[in-house]
C-alpha cells in the first residue's frame, strides 16, 4: 500500500496572492469581516443556507485565475521591453546591410564633400604645428576622400545601456585606394621640393554612437585607438614615381599626425558631435561670446582628487615635503577656466563644498570650442599651488541657430543641454575626470553667435528679425572698404611692475599695418582713439597686444584677436574682448566697416584733403611736472602722425618751455599725437604727458589756436596752433619764404659744422657737450625730414599747376577751331 503523497503548501505564493487581493480589492477586508460575522451567526445563532460557502469558493477561484493571468502578462511585457526597447544591458546582434547600402548612396554627393571640407581644415591646422625633420615647409594642395565610403557594422551592430544612456556599437572599416590627398613639401637641408601623394588609406576600429537630447544630436567616438595605415608616394612636377622609401620617416610621420588627430578629437573619452537640426539656416558661425559662471563644487576630497603626477602638479612646501596631512575641511581651492589661450581664475575658497559664483567673459573664434576647468589647491605655507583635477564642457553651434553643451558624466555617461536661443542659461553639474568623487557646477550663457555674412544672434530674437538690421549690405563684397576700429576703454588690467603701477597702451595689427594708442596711467583706462585700416580679403583678423610702459622695457599684459570676417556696413559693433595669456583684463572695441566711396564723399572732410598738408606750430607748455631730482625737467615734444615721427628741440631745466617750432605733415587724416618727454643723456627718457590734437574737422586755411591739457599726469598744458592747408600756391607764404636750394645748402652746412664739433668733443671727452650735440643733430634730422616733405608737397603742387596750365592751353587752342567751324556752318 503506497504512501499517499502530501501536497505541500507554498506559503510565499499564498502571501503574494493575499497582498494582490488587498491591493486589487480594497473592500476585501470588510467582506472577510462580514463573512466571518455571518459564519458566527450561523454557528451559534440560526443557520443560513448551504449555498453561501459555495459562492465564496467560486469567487476565490476566479480571483486567483485573474491574478495568474496578470502575472504572466507582466512577465511577457518585461521580456518584450528587453528585446524591443533596449532596456537590457546588451541587445541581440543586428545585421545592418541596409545601413551600408544607404551610406553608399549618400556618400558621393553629400557625405564625402562635407567630410572632405571638414577634415581639410583639421589637417591644415595640424600641419602648421607638426613638421617632420626632413620637411621644412608643407602645404596641403588637394584633399578628397574619394568615392569609396567606409563599411559600417560588417559584424553587426549591438545596443548597450550605461545607466540611462543608450550606446550603439558598430565596426568601422575603411580601406580605400581612390582618395586624392596632395601635399607640396619643401625639404630640409636644401634637398629640394617634393610632392607627397596619399593614395591609399586603411582605418579599422570600433565606433560608439550615443544619441542625446531626445535624438537632436549624436555623439560619436572610437572605443580605442584605431588601426591606421597610409600609402604614400613621392615625385616632382606632375608625376609620382618615386617609392615611399626615398624619404624615410615621412610616411610614419603622416601616420602619426593622423593617429594623434583621431586620438585628440574622437577616441574615448573625446567625442565629436553631429547635430540633427530641424531647420538648417545655412549660416556659417565664425565666433561667439560665452559668459561662464563657476558656481560651486561639492564632495571634494584631497586624497580622491590627487591622481597621477601631471605637468601642472609640481608643488612642494617650503621645507621640501608634500602636504598631505591637512583635513578636507581646510581645503583652499580655486578654479582656472581655460578656452584656447584664454584663462581666468576664481577667488580662493575654503572647504570641501566651496562656492565661488565667479562670472567670466570668454570668446570663441570658431563654431565650436572646449571649456576646460582645472581645480587647484592653495596649500598653507606653500610656494606654489597643487593641481587636483580637471573637467571640460564642449560647445557647438547648431544650424538652426541653437547651441549644444555636453560633457562626460558619471561612469562615462553623457551630460547634455540644449539652448534653443542665445541668452538662455544652462546649468551643468560635471564630475571631475579620473576622480572617484568631486563635481563642479557651472552655468553657461551663449550671449551671441557671429556669422560670416555679418549678421549675429541677439538674445531672444529670431534670425529673420536680425537680418533686417543689416539689410542687403551683408551681401556686398569685402574689398574696397575701410575698417574703423575705436579703442574705447579697458578694465581690470594687470600690472607686472614691482611698484604696482600700470601705464597701459594698446597696439593694433591688421595685415602689415600697425597702430598704437597713447599711454594711460590707470588699471581702467579710457582711450577713445579711432584708427582706420584698409580691409584685406582673405579672412584677416585684428591682432591686439596690450603693454604696460616701464622704464626698463615694456611688459606684455595680454593679447587678443578679433575676427573681422563679414563685418556689416553701416553698423557699429560694440564688444568687450577678454585678453588672453593673462588672468584678468578686457578691452572695449567699437568696429565699423564703411565703403571707400562713402569715406571720400560725406566723410572726406574728416579723413583728409588728399593733396593738402597739416601745419602744426608747437608754441610753448606750462606747469609741467618735474621729472628730475632737482625739481625741473628737460622737456621736448615727440610728434607722431600716422607712421611719421618728428621731434622738437630740448629745453633744459624748465617747467614752462618755449619751442616756437613749426612742423608740416601731408594731410591724410591720420591721428596727430603729442608726447611730451623728459630728455636724459644716459638713462631712457620718461613721459611727462601726452595728448591728441583733433584737427580733422577744422575748416581749410584757418589757423586754430588752443591750449590742450596733458593726459596721464596730474598737471600740464601745451599751446599749439594747427592749420589745415589746401593746395593753393598763392597762400603758401610759409613754404615760399625760403628758396629750396638755399635751404638745402643751409641744412648741409649745419650738418658739417655739427660733425666737426662732435669730433672735437669726442677727443675732449665731454659727455654733457656730446649730449647737447646729439640733441641738435636729432633736431636737424627732423628739420631735414620736414624739408623732404616740403619738397614732395611742392612737387605735387607744381604737377597740379602744370596740369591746369596744360588744360588751359588745350582749351585755348581748341576754341578758335570751334569758332571757325561755326562760321563755316
């Protein structure tokens, strides 16, 4: 007699079913209580009918069946989501022959030209900075990727998930021999010239594709450094017959350049961005302005942030030992913001959760850039500061006039924000790279984008309304225009002088033309000086260098560059430009482009009279400051008119000099600057004031007499008389007062006398006499240059007079013939 098997009771399943009933049937407890009450009444009171227990059993059976069906449906839904919705760690392998088919159709007419133009600019930049030892100069002549596209996902594609980020992995295999990349190289050691042809390329690796911002952008990168091979041939002229072994090392040099470019741009964790805008406005961004606010940091730990030694991490205490025993609450940190060559620093704050709230103005020179943030520690009793960690945020312009910001998040994830219009503030919390703890909170505002056609994005305004500001002038050619650059003011300039003084001035370079402002004497100077440049085609930029004047050599206190591409006509652009290679300082510039015809027309009276000249009489000065220890000065005036320089004679030991000297310059509208200097025989001269003489709007042939206060000093004025002369021979009494031949003989005789006097003083060894003679020779040289300008002016006036006389003779000869013809008729 076999034993009867007992059916075990699953307690856990019963409890789950009971919990399900409690949630699905909220009135069930009351029903159970009601049934128990009825059972008690039936047991000890009067009996109910026998059908009540049967109804309860049937109801319970139906509820249990419903519960089983619901659990089965949820399990099927979970499996379906893992396969379809990519929520599992790894999805099944998917073949993608369709992707390669689509890629082959799009490559010749769309993808290849776009990538060729993009990669050409990247290669040109890399070639400027990386040269082979055998090559002195290299130039990229031709760049084409050919008609054979790369193959994607030959072994299939697979989706994976890291946190909330979905990542697609696919293979990348590009083996082509129909590309055309031509380099023209000048070989070192006088070997000659060569044409380098890259005729084959092989790149193999694994790509990662990461969609962000709900599919509005796609980040892509290589998982690791790809395998790169390049086929190179050499030759001269139009033939490429020499094998690559003729120039050993060049092929490996090109491979290294390409590999390094890939590593620095699109190998993990470096990622590139492909934006997928809804509207393509076809605007080429050439620069932008970003306000960066470093808000705070959190979870800072000295032991977790200090990683491997770095080039920034070489700091010790004064006794030669590393500081490592301080508490994290005593951390004194600051953040350095880096964008290209522009760096700015926050103030030093204490604690593991410091708050800085420091805002900086930064400038982009392209349509994309990388903002790097370096965290440093200021250790007590330390000579230098310690590098702790870094993080970075990338910025990119999108063709629909928006901006994408993205960074590397926790566990190599992605942090991305999208600003639909300029002026919108975005906040990113970015973890420090290669650190287990620590994160930085940053707020970014893209103030404006600048475009190649002269337009730019304004805050909260659509692009169509911005185009109406410039009208059709954006489509005009760049040639035949003048650029007006006004250096308005500066702020927060640094000082490298030991005494803490700052005497700044600015140099502007556009093409080969150099201009310079006057010297100020404050950290927040105001110049308001205007300079004119002839516009140069070819995307030239304005280079700016700011210096602080010093007795032992001027100090560079910052530089910058401004992209003038597409500057619109008839519109003054007012911009604050941050200085690079320093930690502080900005310059305010006003930029304007005007047509030459407009300059010669309505503004002709301002820019110069063409063939006239400017007569400047330096009469005297009064109440000058004392530059010598004896309480006096040896003042003279250095006059700068455009690229021309003149100087007066030196008046010794006086604060109220009288020069009574007249100088003449051709009237071309250049700024006229006066620099009053104190003469020293052995030491460098010192400045005792400067000023600008405004003469451009004076009426012609009328003398203007005025006292001008000197700038940059506490006191002092200079008395000048300025006249704009016109080419009229009857009114040129100053030029005709002395015959040119007599004047030239007089200057030559004075020069000979000074040479004899100089020789005798050298033999006697009189230093004071030598200084006096040298000053007289400098004044005589200025007089000779003035005489040369006078001769050129006389020559020009005589030629104009000859033309007028010739025209009168021609008219007088032609008028009788006309009268005879009329009489014959």
